[in-house]
C-alpha cells in the first residue's frame, strides 16, 4: 500500500471517529435534556396534584422537587409503595397524601401504616393493604416486612419523633428493594424541645451524620471520630445501626426538612 493510500486511510479513520463522536455527544446531550425535562414535568405534576389534594407536602413543605426528582422515575412502574402516616392528626384532615399518591403513582401497590386505628379503617378499601400500630415498634415493622416481602419506595411521614424516625429506618431498611428509596420527612422535629418529639437520645439527624461519615473514605473514619470524640460522646447503639445500613447504602440526598436514602 502506497504512502498516499495509507495517509488517506488514516484521514478516513480520523474523520469517521470525529463524526461518530459528534453524534454520540449529540445523543448524550439530547438524553440529558430529555431527562431534565422529565424531572421538571414530574415536579410540576406533583405540585399540581399536591395542591389539589391539599396536602402539606406541597402547600407548606414544598417537597415537590424532592418527590418529582426521586419518586418521579417510579411513576409508570408497578411498585410496592409504603407511606407511614395517613395524616389522621392533621388539621386539614386525613388521607390527603393518599389522594396524591393514587394520582402520581397510578400503577403502584399502595400500602399505608397509621397509629390511629379508628381513623385508618376508613381508608382500608383504598389501599392494597393497611397496617396499624406504632411505627417505633421494631417487631411490628419486621412482621410488615415479612408479610409484604419488599418495598420499592418508603415514605416516613408519621409521628416525627426521634424514636419513630430512627426505629422506622432501622426496622424497614432490610425490606427496601435494591435501587429503592427511603424518604424521611420533617426531620426538623428532632430539634423540638418537647417530650412528644424528644423521646429518644438519638435522632434521625444523628443517624444521618453517622451514615455520612461511613460514606467517606473508610481510612478516614477513625480519624474523624477521634476528632468528634473530643466534644461529642460516641453513641455505640446508633453507630452499630449506621454501620449495618451502610453496607447497602448507595447515597444520601438531603433537601430542606427531609432526606432521601438510596439503596444499592
């Protein structure tokens, strides 16, 4: 093969590579734009449905960005969805968020858990299965998990006390599916100085802090904790639970008042 032909062949290969790379970049850009458009649409839809059902998820807390981004991808999938808290103690009345979920997740198997038995019974026919009892009861949570098998999305919008939020995450995490999401709402209640909320030494925020430490380089954990121990007395119980959860924890995404945990 002559030098001219070799040069022509090299030029052809380079031009082909450039053209392929161009179309790949265009495809990636288009995919990213479509993804952002889908998220925006889900956010707007969640806001619209939330306002219509008059749930504080959108009217007060403005969780539409959280749910549109992290639960939106499940919209057209047949998933097992569990929400803790029917809103029986809310001034605007119970069942508002359930009304929202039925529209936002039309293919989902909806499960609800509520402490107020008499209030909850009114909604039994509207869900796949209704559970009643104290969300801080680890034995009850295990029975629920064993009965259903797994959940793809879990939302803790229950009593918001420290013990309830911590125990619910500890008890239900083993039953969260791979690639599933666990959402804790209204975490600011951990700072409320009232016995109805401050019922436990550890809070969900303490647990998040331990998990964030564990998500860092394992070699740095001992050093970080040695610094913390100078001012903060370590809590072995919450640390042990955090280490167990971290084995299958992919990421933590926090918004104002709430956090989303992804499972590997």
